[in-house]
């Protein structure tokens, strides 16, 4: 089976070694680039193209945000995921998404986070580690934005999903049948090319951060 090629850009070698150690538990992943800042990474991309880049936000010289912007322009096929210890700083997450990142993880990621991240990105879905997603769902800085590809009712359901309502709570609030909620959710997922409700929440967050 073809391995997924990963690049790690971080100015702390200990962080790189820590992430690599987690990746050693997964047979389908190969770390092909280790870089210590954005400039170093861009130079290495001239000889090898990874599928995914784990990009630290704060690096000397060319930082993760500017490097992500350059990579998105030069290598649009590469999926960049932001990474930081500073998981409580919403602006850094938002800047990374606006620069072209497909999601964000904290450096406290686990093996399951890496596995799910790769799966999501290969399916063209954004990814946020559970602690980052929890942070973003709790913050008051990000509001749900209407999706013009969805109907008014579908947008209402998306808003309620974002607010962490269960299917029964959505049904009660909209005065519709539980099965109707399921039907709407399946239609939304099909329209957006998303397979799971968790994936749907991550898509909502990613799409709002881009605006």
C-alpha cells in the first residue's frame, strides 16, 4: 500500500521527534521532510512533495502562517494542518485557516488524532483535533455563517448542530419529526460531500474560520 508522505515543520526538534514517535505506530505514514522554519521547508519542497504538512505556527524567519500562504499558492495539492502549543489563541487558528490550512491540531495530539487527520484530509475533509474543536465550539468569537448551497431549513439545522443540539433537540426546536432531522442531515452531508456528523461539525468550523 502506498504510504502517505508527511512533512513536519517546527523550530523545536523535540516537538518533531515527539510527533514522529507517534507516527511510527502507523504503517501507512512516512515522514519525508523535517524543517525548522518556513524557509527551510520551502527549500526542501523543491525536491520532494509530501501529501500533508504539519506546520507549527510560530517559527523564526518565515513563520507558519506566511509559509502556509506560499505553499497554498505554489503547491495547492498539499494539505497543510496548523499546529501549536498555544491552542487557546483563536487568532492564530483563524490566520492559519485564512492562509490555506485545512485544519488545526495542538501539539498534544495522540496517535488516533493523526490517524483521523490523515483519513479526513484524504477524503478532502478538514480536520481539527478534539481539544481544538472543543475550544472553537465554546468560543463566542465565531458565529455560524449561512451556507448558500443549503436551503433555509438546512441552514437552521446546521446552526443547531453547531450549537451541539441532539437530533431530538433539533426536532423539538423546529417542531419537526426526528426522522425528518435525520433526512435533512443526510441531505446536507451529501451536498457537502461529508460522511459523518463529526465531519459536518468540523466542516462548519473550518468554513466559518475562513471568513
